[in-house]
């Protein structure tokens, strides 16, 4: 039998609308809350260990919006609450050591998601009408800046197993475009839904790394990129959408006949062009789900942060 231990840190049942801290923790400052979270977690796990019960998985919360309100709302820097405070030897020794894969990972504030920049798209006739065929040259400066700043780069590919199309891994096309190369240790996720959070462990990775801000780049602007931005925002992350590091293709009208050539699609006045798609995506996201920015602006911000840290 497997055991999941889920900490909610509340006196009452916690759900997306109720994540209030225990009464015993009222009046504690932020550092006090961090220590209380650690002490309670370590004590519970230590008691389980003393009883010979080892959980298969330990989870912190399971709802959107953060936990330990009001300080622990995502918009109140909840990620800082779960970073490790000072640990006493007595508590540390009672609990199990962290797995080797996570024991030495330092918390990161920001995560760059490189979404679906893969060969699958180049194998479709529509690639000839892509808004940003040189997208790799836009992605790489972001990747370099994130790495230089010590932030996380998350690589994402889309797969549709068993379909026989260009997104089927069996096709050999579910690979990153030439010029993109994840480093050892950077998450490389394979999703089967439009957003990465539903079908991968992306959120667990961000929580473990203390990430509070998500940067979105990739293919396609209004589909997987926009969907990921919306979901990330709903999960409580500050979300940044780098429009010129995304790409998309013209979209046919919903009533258009199937099986048309690219020329026929482009000649149809009902086809929505890439400029209109990008404009509408920015309108829909800005001020609601994401901050809209560009590669040059964001790279400068990353470089400024790196200089300040030095």
C-alpha cells in the first residue's frame, strides 16, 4: 500500500476559497511562519518515521491560489514560505533525507517555458506561412539570459501518441528544432494537452524550485502558448508572455472545407492572418492573465538582475 501525506496548514477544511492559516500561527511574522511550516512538517514526518511508516509522496496543498492566507497567497510571494528556514539537527535527523535529485537544488524565482518549438510544425505545409520561422533565434537569447541569471529553463514538447501524424513520437518529428539544446538537469517535459500543467509534473517542479514567475515562449501563440499563460496565471504565478518569441500560422474559418491547399487557405478572406491572431492574443492576455513583453526588453531585465546580484 502507498501513502500520500498532504499538508494543508489550516484549522479547517482547505479549498480554493479557504486557505487560512491556523489560529496558533496568528501574529507570527513572515520568518516565523516559515519556521512554523518547517517545524510542523518535520515533526509530522518525524513521527511517521518513528512509527515505521514511510510516505510514498508528500504533497503541500492541492488547490489553486496558494496556502496559509493571507501571507501565503501566490501574489504575496508564497514561494518564499516553502524555502527552507534554519533547520535544527534534531528535526532534520528525524525526517528522511531529500532524494538525491532534489537535495541540492537552490530555489529559483523565475522559470522560462520553451513550448513546442519542435520539428513537427516544420513538417506541415502551413510552416511556409508561419509568423516567426526564425523563432529559434528569439528563443536562444532568452535561454542564455535565464541560465546566466540562475533561473530555470523548462523544455516542453507536444505529443499525440498513436495518431500517426507529425506529433506522434513514432514519426520521429517530436524533437526540438535545430539550435535548441536542453542542458543536463533542465526539465524536459512531454505533454499531451494544450497546457503543460495538466499532463506533466510541471507544477511540482516549480513548487520544488520556489518559482513564482513563469515566462512563456514557443509555438503556437494563440494555442499552447496562450493556454499555458492562462493556466499559469490561474495557478497563481506571475506570468510574462514574450510575444516575439512565439510563432503561429494563419487559422482557417471554422466553416471552411477541409483538405484545401495552403494557397487556397491564404486566398480565403475568412482566414485569420497571423498579425490579427497575435494582436488578439495580446489583447486577451494583457492585464488579465499576463504581462506582455518582448525578447530585448526581457533580456535586459535579466541582465540587470544578474548584474545587481553580482
